[in-house]
């Protein structure tokens, strides 16, 4: 990563990788418990708490003055770390390798830098405001771009519920908002519609989408000509995709 961005982003990457080591071990153990009649929820909660504790320790080494936040109601006036120790909790609990550790540096409603890491696959996405979005690769990191598809009837959209069936090409609900936003930034998904999402689920991925050339809107906006991050955080409702897909999804929401 250091060939591309600041030392700050390298530190964020180190934190999610360190935290992810424990989740990888826990995920492996949880796979062996799938035949057990109970205990998965308690195991998953313990994994979440251990990962959060690690992130607090590691982030505190670098910026002890930055509060660590998971909910919008706790947002400070200045800079802070917004973390999600386990985005995709149900997937993790069911041994589905689609979950992530995320961290973002946020100032008020603006995300400045972010990293999303899937410990099960090793996929790592990262970005800084104004410098583009990337996926980590062995040799040259891959620049991310949102899909150019504009036909909603042929689109693949990550969203909840069945109200979208027949309005878009295909509907998916993969169970991890941050990874779904990374998939939008990568052009694998054409868009995303999310309801009642937490700040920790949305923050890192929203910057990734914007830095990949896309947009993020709140379903609750009255004027969709510009993004309103503060309203996205407060409402928990988000639309993401390229300019055209965002506008079309907004009209249907």
C-alpha cells in the first residue's frame, strides 16, 4: 500500500489485518461447530468483542486522541475512527465467507480514508478522499471503477426485500453492506439499496464508491442533485451506484 498512499492509510491496513487474524481463527473454529445444536450466536458475539478490543488497542497506538465510533449518535465534532469489527455477522455465524473488518477516518460527515478487509478471502479494498479507490493485489494494486451499465432492467442490485423484483434486472442480498459497496465500487454490482444500515456498515464503503466514480445518496433526500452524507448517516438509508443508476433507483425508492 505504501507506494500509493499515506502512512495513515498503511496504518489502517495494518489494523484491519491484525484484527482479522483473530477472526480467521474464529471462523475456522466456527466451521467445525456447524453440526452443534447451539452456541453459534455466543461464539460470534465473543469474536466480535475480541476483534473490537484489538482494533481499539491498535488504533490507540496511532491516534489515541481519536474517538472510536460505531454509531452515528456518538459522532464527535472532529476526526474519529469509525470501525466495524464484523460486518456480515450472520454470514460469519453460518460459516459463509462473506464478512469484513472495516475502519474509516471520518471528520464530521466526511469520510477521509477507509479500508475494508475480508479475512476469509484476503480481499482488501482501500481509498483516500480525492485519490481513487483500489483493491490490494500481489503486484500492482487494482484501480476500481463503478460499472457503466445504465439500463436498470439489466442491472444487478444488492438490496433488501422483494419490492425491487421486476423493477431491476436481478436482486441480491449478500449480507455484508461494506463488501456490497466494495462490489459496487469494483463494478461487480451495478448498485445497492440499503435500509436501516448503521454508520459502521456504510462509512468505509461509501467513500470507496465515490472514489471509484460513483455516488451515494440517501433515500430520504428531497434534492438528489448532490450527495448528503450527513443525511445518509442519520437515516441509515443509502443508494449507491453510478450517476444514472443512482438517479433511477432514487426515483423508485
